[in-house]
C-alpha cells in the first residue's frame, strides 16, 4: 500500500512538471507596434524579428496589429500586448496610463539621437521654417513623437505656434502618408521621422521624389521596445538579451537589422524619456 501511495505521488509530481513545462511552451508572446507606417510594411519589418524572438525565448510569438497609437497603450495596460515598439511620446503615455508600470528595455543606437525632417513640394519656393507661417501643415499621428510632438515643440521654440500660425493642420496618420500628403498637394508642408524619410529616398519612393527637405530638428530620444507591467522578469531578460545580441555583421541577423534600420540595440531606461515628457507638457499635449 505504501508503495502504491508513493507511485501515485511520484506520478502526480511528474504530471505536474509536465503540465508546468507545457504551460510555459504554450505561452504566447504578443507583440505590437505603433502604426507609424502602413500595416503591410510593419508586418514585413517584423516577420524575421518575430522568428528570431521565437527561437531565443522558446515561445510562440504573435504579431498583434493595432489601428492607432492609443490602442497600443491600452493593450499594454490591459495585458493584451506583452512587448511593443513605441515612440518616445507613446512610451510616456503608456507610463502615465500604467502608473509607471511599463518598462523600456532596449532602443536602437540611432534612437539616442533621433530627428525629424520638414518637407515641402520639390517645386516650392519655401526654404525655411519661418516661411511656413500661413501654410497648410501635415503632421503624422497626434501621438507621434517624431511626426508631431517634437517637431511641434521645436517649432514653438522657433516662435511658430502650430495652433495659430498655420492656415490649417492635418494629421496623415503615418510618416509615409505625410509624404504622400505633401507630394499630392493635400498639404503645403509636412514633417516626419527622419529614418522613414531616408528609407523612402533610398528606395526612390515616387512620393519622396516629389518633395524636398528644408529643415531637420535637433536630436532627441525616440523609439524603444517596451514590456507591459508584470511581465515575467526572466522572460523580460531573455527578450532584452536577444535584442542586445543582434549583430549586423552576423549574416543570420543582417536582414533583421536592415529592416529595423538599426546599427545595434542598446539598453535604455525610463529617465531617457523625461525630456519627451517635458516637451509634451510644454506643447500642451500632456496635462
């Protein structure tokens, strides 16, 4: 009888261990990003990175697209998104929404000194920011760091009030859409993420060929990868280490890094975005 009880107990422990292992491997890491480019482009950029994260974490990685910036913030606050690519402003919004619960883990080296570019039609006589007064201006999303907040803040520092000095302000919703707005005559000027503008020029995007850059903002901290409140610490470390190991000199990592437009990923911290929060308050976009 004792032997039987011991076998039953051992079987129960073994079954419990199996269920525990199964639960770990059944877990899905849900990943998303602010929709600052078209859905097809975001999905294309994420595909090889997602496969890499699956290999590094041992979890199924699921891409979770969203319709707007606010949806990413809400998804992280309600544990529906585990890991997200956020702009600096969206990170600040997520920090406020979760009472400091979200944690930025890594950013590209390029995000430590990010910039935005102001554009006008190629045949426009406008050559400086001061000449934009009275024109129609296209920003990206209202929650975009590089497509709205920081350009608006730097315009304000140059004596241009976006709420008063433009004939009209439009929000295109995404950086590539801003270029299309200006190229198509929907706006006389626009501003967008410098990295996206560079990519569009390199690929000879038809809309990019119809505009020109007239100014570039001073640098600021921008994009990062952030984890939701309460994500397992060991998993967070695995994800962080996976990003930090990425090396463009490694053929297996080259496509990932090219699509992410990253020379390398570096560790980041919440304090890096204090300047973004201060700019948001100064521009009246954060209460």
